[in-house]
C-alpha cells in the first residue's frame, strides 16, 4: 500500500462528524485543544538540521546499488576487450628453440672411382628459429574497424554505467519523498485520532445524559476504530519506506535516519516549453539514447569488419633459422648454420567468405533492431516528458487549491472556536472544524511533496540530472 493510498484511507476514516447539540448543564464536556501551534511544532520537530536530504540520498545510492556495481564490471570487461583489439596491430612474432634426438641411420656411401663420398645422418638436432608475420591488408581494412567497434562498445558501456548511477539516484530521491510522506502521514494520523477520541469522549458524556442517541455514539466509536486502523497501517508503511530507503542508500541499521529537507518550503517551478522543444532537449541529453546511438555505431563498425573479411588477405612473412644441422644445407654438417627466408602471400578462402557474408547479414539485422529500439525509446521519451510535464502542472494547481483550502479551513476553525466561546456552537462542531483543518493540512503537505516528486521526474525525463563527465 502506498503512502498516498493510506492518506486517502486516513481522510475517509476521520471524516467530519455531525454537529450535536450543546451539552446539558452538568454534563461532562471536553474542551478541544488549540492544535494549530501544536501541530506545527510536531511537524517542525520532524525536520532536523543536518538530517538526510533527497540530494544526499541520491549521492549515496550509486555506491550501494548492485546494478551500478555490475555495470562497472561490464565497463571493465569492455575496456579489456578494447585493449585486446589494439593488440591486433602488433605483428605476429614467434620464436622456437628445440633439441631433438634422432634414431641412428647408417651413413650412405657413394663410391666414385678411387674415392668414396659419405653422407652422414646426424642424431642430434638443435633448432633456433624466429618468425615474423605482418597482415598488411588488415592494417588498412580490418583492424581500424575492429578497434573502432571495441572503442564504441566501451563508450556504450561507460554511458550505461553512468545511466545506472542516475537510475539509482532517481530511485533514492523518490524513495526519500515517499518516506517523508509516510512519516508526515503518521503525525497527521495521530492528531486525527486524538481529535476523534476527543469527540468520542464528549459524545459519551452527552450519551450519559441522553442528549445523543446510541446510534450516534456507535458511529463515533466506529470512526475512532477506523482511524486507529489507518494509523496502524501508516506505521507499517513508515517501516517499509525506511527499509527501502536504507537499502537504496546503503544505510546500516545502526544509522538513524532523520529528515533534513523541509518539504514545506517553496521551490521554484521549472519553466515550461513546447513539447517538441522538450523532447528535442531530452533526446540530446538522455544517456539511454546515447547508449543506443553508440551501440548502432559499434554494429556498423562490426559490419564493415565483416565486409573486410570477405576480401583477399595480403600478408608478409619472414623466418630466420640458426640450426645444427641446418636442413637447407646438404650434406649435413654437425655445426650451426644461419639461414633466412622472406616473402608475401595473398590468401582467399571461400568458406571464410561465406561465413563473413552470413555474419554481415546478421549484424545488419541487429543494427536495424537497435534502430527500432531507439525509435521506440524516442516515442516513450515523448510520453514520459509529457507525463512529467503534466504532473508538474497538476501539482502546481493542487498546491494553489490546497493553499486556498487551508486558508478557508483555518478561518473556519477560528470562527467555530469564537462561536464556541460565545456558546453559539458545540464542541463537536469545533472538532469537525479541526478535522477539516487537518484534512486541508494533509492536502497541502501532499501537494508540496507531489510537486517535488514531479520536478524530479521531469528532470530525469529531460536528462537534466546527467552529471557532466570529468
């Protein structure tokens, strides 16, 4: 159950009671307390200097968010992928050192006249070899696209990480205001219950002298029970909202949370512009849209990479050998010999071509999916901006209406109190005026909280809560 729903329950439970006739002489009467100053004092005591504010809650939330931590690790992974992509530009360099013992093969002898030529087969082989391969065509066609794609993926991950921080901050702000709303509701519910109990005591006194019917007494008792139930529900809501806020900002159980932002203070309303201008502003600042733009560009780079893979590959290579015996020497001699080779080659593999064509088509489809996601997000952004803009306008109107109702309720309470002093009104009528005044205070406080929530939601929808990058 939300705090706003429970506010409605509270107002229904503590609706005004019908005016009753003045008590008979000698009947017990309870003088209603002047709750205006007391109520203000109770509300003032809730807001503590140095207490938690919505901005502080928003600043603490990213450090405690598991989603932010996960996005940070995703960013670290994409940074490693970018580093791997850059290493592709390093030429392939390899070295081999080996020793081989061969089985014995008798030497081959060739008689030539009076001479005999002998070709021995050595049993010990020592190989020292160096290799160098340079993919020449990839430096111009493939590697730039691979590195660009990896860099764009990293940028997209960085934007996603920043967006997750903003989301965590936004959730903490909204949770903070719902926590404040619930705590204020408890204070109002307690005062409402006290008013109903005052009325109940007076009606019971009137019932003892048979000045009111038993039906009226039962109705007031039912009203008191409903108000008590509303207070119990609101008390549970406060516990729930505080626990939610603690989880979002990473507050321990030992940390005492106090409200440091007085929501009764006036705040400037944002300047409203045409919807198209606001949507254009939002699309230029929102990080979720920037992330999709970077993702589309990364896919385009991957598609260009696959096109490069379909072309013939030109590479240069070189080998150096320092072997004993050297395989290029004939006949073999039991000594180290240095030889080398160098060349270029062009390769083209049909299977690789077909695989790259299929991958190109797949990446093109994935790119179009991201474009469709972006179009959908732009539409959703338009609706979100419009809804937030209307919420601000409704909150401003509700604030004006509630202020006017509060002035009227305060005046009605003052008049009823003067009439009671002049013995021209009953105590029950004064309590009814108190109830109306309390309801007006509920609406006034609720309107101020709603305005702050609407402003926060509008700033988030427009991307105005994006912090500049360092």
